[in-house]
């Protein structure tokens, strides 16, 4: 088994230094001194659903978490919205409903964090729809010719 330094050297030599590799943080050694298991610290650094720590513990792993303050929570929600929207964008058609449900969950949390009800939020969307239209006609704007 490679020592962490040897593993990192191989990654650097292969040009994979920028990849998000887990950090090796400790090892267990047998009486003979041979390594048997490497414990890994896998960074996520993102907002997760409320039950994720429980699910991770049930899988035999140790989640390390913290509770965000209000500003950190809002910032993390916006980052999560972008993450979920990107996942929806890349999802195959069969997975799209589940990915959109994740987007909706984050939107509901953001609306609540803004101190408004879902109904008020939906009325804001209705106002924009009345003023600018919806997306039902499938209009794709290629460009605007400003000469004229």
C-alpha cells in the first residue's frame, strides 16, 4: 500500500493535482506495523438536507457539521440553488422530475428565509408572467438587430 505522500506524488506526476481528492488523515496499523486501513476525510463544504447527517451515520461514517448563521445560510441556499439547477440541466429526462423537486425544495427554503410565504412568492411570479409572458410559446431569441 502506498503512503499518502507517495500517492500524492503519483497524482502530481499524472497531472491530477487539481482534482478534488480526499485527504488521507490517518491509518490503522497492525502489530507488524503494516497499514491496513486508511481513514479519509472527504470534504463537501455545502448545505445538505436535514436528515443527511443521520443517513451518513447509519452508513457507518462520521459527518462533521456546523450550523450556519443567517448570512451563511442564505449564501449556502443560493449556492445550493445553483448546484441543483446544474444537476437538473445535466439530468436525463427520466431523472429530471427528481432534480426539479430538489430545486423546488431549495426555492421553498429561500422563500421562507426571505420571510415571505409561498403564496406571496407565487403572486410575484404571476405578476412577472402577466407583464412579460410565460414560456409557453417556446420563443428562442437568437439576437436583436439594433440597426433600423
